[in-house]
């Protein structure tokens, strides 16, 4: 019985070490700083929206999972607690406005000063098209 107890304790120790390594290198890894990342594409917001509405598969291949910078006229700013969403509207659909929605990073004071109707440049991580809106995440105002 003593031999089986030693084997069990060794296996438990190996399991704990493996769990700690997974936590350190996979779960707890640092996230990229999207505000400092250079954009892979720079284009007008309307062009991005039109590419997604014409051919979603081709646009997904080109933009999805990449940091892109869009320029366009800001239509609205939606605020919920500390979350700020910048929207560019290009079409009225069955369920409301359709266009580009960009969830902004923690620049809420700078972003809240924006006035709808002004021309802005926003850089964000493209996560695709949900059949009504192109979704950008981790957005920041582009200063270049």
C-alpha cells in the first residue's frame, strides 16, 4: 500500500505543477496593447461596411482578426456605465441602424468629448460582421 501512496502523491504533484504551468503561460498571459498596435489596413468606414455587405466571406478573410483604422462621420456614442460604443450608421434595417459598432477602450473621457457628426479616425480589432453591423473591439482614437 505504501508503494501506491507514493505513486498517487507523485501523480498529484505532477498534476499541480501542470495546472500551474497552464495558468501561468496560457490563462494568465498578457494581452496585446491594441491602442499601440499599428493598423494593418486604413480605410473609410463606408468602404469597410460595403465590403462586408457585398461579400462577407471575402471581407472576413481580409479583415477578421486584424487591427484596422477607419475614418468616417461618427453618428452616435452609446454609453453604458464605463462602456462606450462609437457607431457609424450607413443603412436603416428591419431592426434599426446598420453600420459599424466599435467598443472603445478605457479612453472614456477623451471619447465622451466627441460630438456626433464629426469626422473621426478610430483604430480597432475587427471581429467580423453579424449581418447588421461590422464589429470592432478594443477601439481607440487614432492620433496619426
